C-alpha cells in the first residue's frame, strides 16, 4: 500500500501568504505562492533593488547598487613607459 502524500505549508517570501503543496517539485512557482510573486521578485533582482553584502576591502571591487560608467571615470591613458614611472621619483 502506498503511503499518503504529505502536504506541507510554506510562507511566500514576497507577500507572506501561506500556501500548501507536497513540495518544491509539485509547485512551479516555489518558494513563491504564485507566478506573479515570482516575477515581481525577479524584477526586483534585475532592477538592482536587492543587494548582497560583500567584502568592502577588496580593491577595485564595484560597489553594489551604484550604476557607474567606468569609461567616464578613467582619465587619459598613459603610454606604458610613462605609466611605469608614475608616482616614483628618481
């Protein structure tokens, strides 16, 4: 005899609605209650409204959440011979 299918309760991380299903494989929008909540959450990630904390001590690491055009921030490029001696006096 087959064991009865267990039903679990989950809380949608976006809207907080409680929904029931037998597990992630049986619910296409899991862990969200609906496709709408899933799409809104995806839009928030793509729109950079969510941030993941990172290591601020990594030199040259971009700051999350800031949209910057790096081409506008860089100054004129020096030829390799001039750039090597930059900041060092003989």
